[in-house]
């Protein structure tokens, strides 16, 4: 793929930051191996295998699956986070949440159900047997 000296860079760097800026609208599912920040609008499901940040001006209509997530905008859909979900002031969630850890700051709004357990558990919103496991994890049922 790319050459850096004698080394080949065949894999995606986990330090890559993807940005969808204000005024940008995307229709369709979004999958990111690296960190992603969204300040625009997404109509579709989001799968972030690392950290996801949803800015104040964002409107997300679809389900979200991420390792870590920080939400400051509007999400109309279910959120499944493997580790920590942070809802900042101004965040508005209209859907169910499954997260290992949940932090809700003053001013955030959440209308839905919350399950405080690992999102890896079968049946969690946004997580299905057919989804590829996040980096470093075993597939459902794998020993």
C-alpha cells in the first residue's frame, strides 16, 4: 500500500481522526476504524471502532455503536457503547442506551431505556451477532 522507508503500512492506524464538519450531511451507514468527530448530520447507522464525538450542531438519525462516545448533539436512535458514554450539556437522546459506564452532565436530555452492562452482550441495541467484533475482541460465541 504505502511505503515508509522499508516498512509497508498495510493496516489502518488507530490514531486516524475522521471529521464530518458542520454543514455536511451524509445519508448511509458509516464505519470508522479510527476516531471520528461529527459536527454535521448523519441519516444512517454509525459504527466507530474507537472514539466517537458528536458535536453540538449534529443531528444523528440512526443507531450508534462505539467503543467510547461523547454526545453533545441530537441522536434519534439507539446507542451501544462498549466502555464509556458521556452525555454533555445540550445532548438530546431519543432512544435506548447500552453502556458499561454512563455519565450524564447537567443539561443533557435522555428519553429511553438504559442498560448498564456490557454492549458486547447479545441483544444490546445496535449490537448483533452479525456485527464484526471491535479490535481485540472475540466474536460472539468464540472461545
